[in-house]
């Protein structure tokens, strides 16, 4: 098997993001996964046999050491225990993002594979039962807090992920305090990904609002002991270095169908026109061949963004949000937001 040279740079460990399921038990209105994928009556789950082969090849080809499970809701996978077993047997570490609803049910699988789990990330929509359940449904907040307690009492690090909707703009410090009180090891904010004009107008922040929020997050990161950062949608017009781990070649996504793609934030995006970010079907292609295509696409997209930023700079223009945000630039250039 041929080894492909990876990118260099401090973008974290080489890792895979794997969509374990195409379904979710909750229906958040701002979710960027398309309904026909996420809430399909036909549930699809990532095959454990394919996972076993892919991580073995990816370890050799790309130096993968970690796997992050997403979805849909990954804990809905009927072979969730076997999935964690596969990671443990391979000597890798994994994490997963969950809404916490089924955490009690999968807790035995987590305990049985504790050494293979680096942490768990939970999605949050508010720091009170009323605000969180308004988006997630009655009982969701209580289940989430119970999941926090299980992790904390068992010394399993957990983090919180929260989307910065416009209604949460003035609550960033309260959110950080809540996370600290719950014992979270990290708090990662995410900007709203605009799936329609309505979402963009009612929930997503403007460029000026984003700058205010990002300044506040930077201050919180200096004050609190836990790791605080911004994962998605940030404004970054640095032309010298790749602005994110996918464009740096250190992280890549595999969707629930087994297809290698550039980034989990582009995968199955609501309202997308095409899937130019998908480079290969791993059901029929080796990871080595697929990874070579991934590296080529990441380099091309990184250069595409540099060219766009340089053109604006040469004209003395400040990039707007859809050019200055790496996430929004990729969404637009890959035809994921044709309405914009």
C-alpha cells in the first residue's frame, strides 16, 4: 500500500471524522444536515467491517491516530459497542458527539471501552431546562445533565458544543460558567451555518456581531481553566496558513455511506446543489487512492481561497463574511448554498 505524504502544520493529530448514522432522534431547526438524509425513514448505519478496514488503511496511509464519530446521532448505531471495540482493538482513540438522549443506554459500552475514548462532546442549546428543551424537546436537558454527571464521576473528560444563535449573543459568559460548573473539560462555540435566507436572517450573526462574539470568546478563553474555542464559521483572512484542519490535510470526513469527503461541515448540507467535496467511495476504493484525491482537493481549495483573498487585498477591499469565513467560503464555492 502506497503511503501518501501528508500536510505539515500544527492542526492537531491526523484524524478521521466518521458519520455513524444518517438519522437523529431530535430535529433541531438550524441543523445543517439535509432532512432527506438525517430524518429519512430508511436508517443507514456505517458498517463495522468497513470501519475496521478503513482505519487500518488510514493508519498506514495517513498516520491516523484518532477517530471522531458524528451523525446523525452516533449512539443510535445498533452496533455502537462493536464500533468502540473496533477502535480499542486497533489501538486508536475515539470521541463522539451526542445530544445525550441515549447516553444511559450506551453507558455500558463506554465503560467497557474506556481506554479507547479520549472524551465525549455534547451539544447544548441553552443553560436552563426551559431554553434547551425549547429547541431539543421536553426532557432533553435533564438527560444531558445526567450524562454530564456520569462522565464527571467516572473521570471521562467531556466537552460542550453550542451554536451561537442571535438569541445567545448576550449569554456567552453564562454559558462558560455553566460549562465550568458542570465540570466540562472544554467548551467549543459554533457559528450558525446558513441553510436558507430565513436561518441567515433570524439566527446567524452578521460580520460585526461575529467579531463581537469572537472577541468575547477570546476573553473567556483567557479567564477559564477549561479549553474554550470556536470550531465553525470563524472569520480568518490569513493567506499564509490553511485556516482549518481539513484544508491543512490533517482531518477528513467519511459519510455514513462510506464516502471520503473534505469536511464534516460540508457533508450532507441542507439544500446543497452538488457534492464536489466527495472524493471517493471507500466501499470500492482503497484508502490510499482516496486519500491521494483528498490531498489534491484540499490543496486546490486552499489555493482557491488564497487567490480570492489576494484579489480583494490587491483592490484594497476587506473580505465580506462569505469570503473571510473559511467555512462559508467552502460552502459557497462547493455549491452548498445555491440560494445565496
